[in-house]
C-alpha cells in the first residue's frame, strides 16, 4: 500500500494506492446495449434564436435519456448557498467516492511494470473507456480539410514586427451538402525569425461570444494592464495562433447535427457512444496542427496548446488523443477536464449531464448523473492526464474562495484541489515513462508555481481567467520550446 498525503486548504487529503485501486479521502477518515439504427430524418432549419436552440436541445437530451432507459437525472447544482441544490464548497465533504481507478492496473488484475505494457495494453484500455463512456467515439472516416490563406497582413504587435495570416480550413461537405463547416484559425509569426518557430495555439471563443460572457460573468473580463499572452509569446520569438472551435462545431444540443458532427453523421442524431462536442473541438485542433505541418514558418513539432474553461477541457482531450502536441496549458478546465469527477467540489457531474452541457460528452455519460454516480465510472480524469504522459502539461486555476459565477471573485467552480489531486494521481504514469511528476503531494500555497517537473501547477488569487498564470506557463514551456537562434550581425 502506498500513501500520498496532500495538504489542501483546511483539510489534509490522502491518496491511497491499494493493490488495483486508489482511494481519495480526508486524512482523518478510514479508508449498454447499442440503440437500434435511426432512420435519416429530414434536416431541420437552423435554429434562429435561443428559445429554438433550447427546445431542440431539450428534445435531443430527452431522446438520449429514453435510449438509456432513464426517467430523470439528479438536478444540477447552482451557486445559491440557500438552495437545496447548492454546489459544495466544503472540502471535508468533497470525497464521497474515495476509490480512484488505478491507471497502472490492467483489466485482468495484473500491474503495469514497463513502458511497453503501458503503450501496448493499458493505455488502449483507458482510451476505450473514455471513448465509450465519457467523450464518445470519433468516426473512423471524417471529411478532409483544405486550408486557404484568406489574408496575410504585416503588422506590429508589442513592438515586434510580425506577419498575421487569417486561415480558413474548408471541410469537404460533398458527402452531405446540407451542412457547411469551416475552421477559423489565425496565425501570427515573428517577421524576422531565423527559421521555423514554435507555436502557442489558444482554443478560444469568438470576440462576440466573449463579450456576452463578460457581461454575465465579470471575472471573465480578459482586460489586463500587462502585456497580452500573444505579446508574451512573441517576445520569446515564438508564434501565436488562435483557433475558434465554435466555427466548426456549435456549442449546444441543437447543433449536434450541424458542423463537423453533422457532416460526419449526415444529419443523424447521435448514438450513445458517438462523440460529443469536446471531442469534435479536439479534432479541429488536430486539423490546425495538420496545417502547421505544411507551413515552413513554424515548427509543427513544437506546438503548445492552451484553452480556458470549456476550451481547457477540449485542449486536454486534444492532448490526450493527439501525441503530436508538445506542451499543454489547461486553465480552469474543471469538471470534464482536469478535475476528478470523484472530487465533488464546485461543478459536479450532474451539471455536465444537464441540457446545457450534455452536448460536450457522449450520450453514455448521462447515466452517471442517474442512476449511477461518478464512483461508478471506469475511469477518472487523472487517467486522462496520464494519456498525455510523458509530454509536459501545466494546469492553472484561480482562487477556490468564491466561485466566479455569482459575481464573487474566485474560481471555486473549477475546483483547484480536484485538478491538483488528478495530477498527483497521474504522477505514477509519468514516472513510469521516465518523466518527472509534480514533485510534491502537498497542495501549494497560492501563487506558488510548481514548474520543475513535467507536470506543472499554479493557483492565482483571482477569478475565472487564464491571464495571471501565463507567465508561469511560459517559463514552464520554455524548457521544451526553443526558437531558432537569431542570425549573427555581419
């Protein structure tokens, strides 16, 4: 039995590895059948307003519940502390499901003792569980993407001369012309680089959508008195890129027959183990990486991927499924991202299964919000992090005091402790593959970067924003990404 102790604010947590399982607990405590084929329905007109989107989402959500034979789910939680369905922010109540699946235990009960066994046997088992139960299976055949340089603009960013390309990835819709999907990507490269440069790519919402979110959630205001993340990246001699996931896959249940998912299914509703939006967004990140492999101004073997909040979830999925990404920065990815499902703090599984978020996940995921629980899942997100190993991964998050969703300064909804504990539990896989883990099992003081290993972590004192953790991430990434040396003056 191996015991790893982690001090979190106010409560000591213990991660206990016992034979084939792991247990997560306060230190003071003791230890489907595939649905029938669906006929091709007439394709509905695009939803024109939010009420139509909501109605279509509710209908599809109910369809999945009917396929699962579930009459109702447990209700989602909120930020009203007086509500009987309030989110939990009490660390002493956060571990009702203490047993974590062991990432180094095969299905036959034998332990993984070598990197070869991990790659050949155990990793595929974990991928299968995530495919079937959590994020859904990506179709075996998907339309090709043809990239177009829509514009090329010389400009100056933070005093640095750069070239900015606006790119459009045209997804072949000849197999189903009723749906059109295009991938929007912006790439900015230092103009006087001595050779191909590393790229830091952010998965981000459009400016219009961000403006709506900022009005609703002040803590998401991207404003800052310091240099932008793009300026910080360019100052290192690297390129920066911004990918818009919603350009090729809408973020609602009504849009599941639109975008790349609609093209792949020819407008059919999803089966229970078909991919969700997070997996589709991750597919688009991989297609952007395909483009980088054709652009001589950048080094496609040195691409870092960043995402915040739901885009952080998608970035982790992309890192887990596509080994070409070199480094990752996951900001406040929370439930469905780097947070343990079994750590019930802030946003829980029932919210991911609700009509507002279910589109991110596979249909099979809904059953873990009733009648099953997170404790019944065959995997948890420490194993998703383990799928990234041995590549470097940095997790950033805001303060656990305040949830950032009720006009309170904080990021408790994302659950800093749940993400830290997931990294700790992924550590054995990193070590098996010759990489370095976090280097500690003790939750660090706020604003303390853990960036000496191949897993990184930092919690900033503010709310739901990636801005304060960018400098720590770029220091972390600087150990792996290297721009070509500038030519010596004659």
